[in-house]
């Protein structure tokens, strides 16, 4: 196992035992793993990013610390609430607008957004009577978004 993996696993354990929050000292971690502090920075900067569901707050200096907060739970809750708020009908344009909104605030990845738009497109629903498409689209969108939270 690489040193980076070992450090990341340790931080993940700290997050789990701390209820999604870990407050660590860079120097203490470097001493624990017999590495330079820049190795700790590398692990945090590459593995604990907002895109991966983490917020990192850092204060340098003698009493400095690194606080890592797992925000994935908040993202999941926001997605669930958004999915529940989708009405009984959803047009293709409304679907695109909602997906762009989710993407802009980081609730979905680009790939997830593209898959949602594809699955809910008029082309994908071409076999369905046009009068029923918006209801089916709303149901598919809601179920897909809720499925992303598990």
C-alpha cells in the first residue's frame, strides 16, 4: 500500500470516528507517518476535495490545524429534498434547467447530469404517448436522483 493510501485511510478513519469531521495537525500526521508535511498536503488536496464531498479548512502556524468535514450527507439530503419536490410532470426543458441547477451547485457530476438528461429526453421516451411523457419523465427523474443518494 502506498504512503498516500495509508494516510488517506487514516484520515477516513478519523472522519468516521468523528461523525464526519476530523481536526488534525499536519505536523503530527507527518511525524506519525514519517513523511514530510507536503505529503500530507498532497493527500488532502487530491483526495479530500469538494468534488469528492469534503470541505477542508486549514490554519497554518505552530498551533495550526486541518479540519476536514464530510459534506456528502448534506448533498444527499439536498438531492432527496429536490427529488421529492419534483411535481407530477416534468418537461424536457424543465429537466434540463433542473439538471443545470444541480450541476452548478455541485449536487451532480457532469456524467450524472448527462445520464439524467439522456434518460429523460424526448428521444428516450419516443415510444411513449406524448400526452404521458412529462409524467413518466418526472417519475424517471425523481427515481434516478433518489437512486444517486444511496
